[in-house]
């Protein structure tokens, strides 16, 4: 998937162990989009979320995707406040997820494929902080 002006993809720049993507999970996407449009100058492009439906919003800066945004309703438990979720690029999601529980973390959502994006798992570290692990499409071990 080419999503940058130069024909490359944001995902082409993935390096193991680096934060690669951030997304805002919120209950009021319209309000958040208005805020970041006004404060930062982002524009937004919607894309369908499969298979659950809904819209995933790409925040765009200078024609390039810089963050994501989605409605967290029904995805996270009630009472969880809006928050930014960081994703670490990893060389092999499946291998890294196997190490999570042995290292004191937990698995929130087992690894799943997002077509054109990559394989993602949602975990917590040993302190309970949630994060995503992603092996971008084309970077699989």
C-alpha cells in the first residue's frame, strides 16, 4: 500500500523495537477530529474497518499518514477513558507475543492480520501498560 507522496509506504520505515504508529481511541471521533484539525492542522481520511465495520481515520499531515483514530465504543471496557495507543514495530509478532507472558505481561488480543497493514497483537507490559506490537506487511520474519 503506497500512502506517501513519494510512492513509498509509512510501513516501509518500520524498524524492530521502535514506536511505529499511534492511534487515538475515543468515544467522540468528531470532536477529536475537530480538535486536531484546529490545533495541529491535520486532515483526515476514512477507511473501513474489517470485519467489524466502522471507520478508521488516518490523520494526515502534508499528504502523509501520521496517526490513526477510531471509536473505542464496544472495543474497550466501559469506563476506560480516551487514550493514545502506541505500537512497537517488531520483527515477528508471533514470536514476540510468546515472550510476553513469560516476561510478566499479558495478552489482551491475540495476533490478527490487518490487510495491507500487517499483523498486530495487543498486550500489556509487566507494569500493566497496554501497547500494540506490529509486524508491518512485507516485514514478516
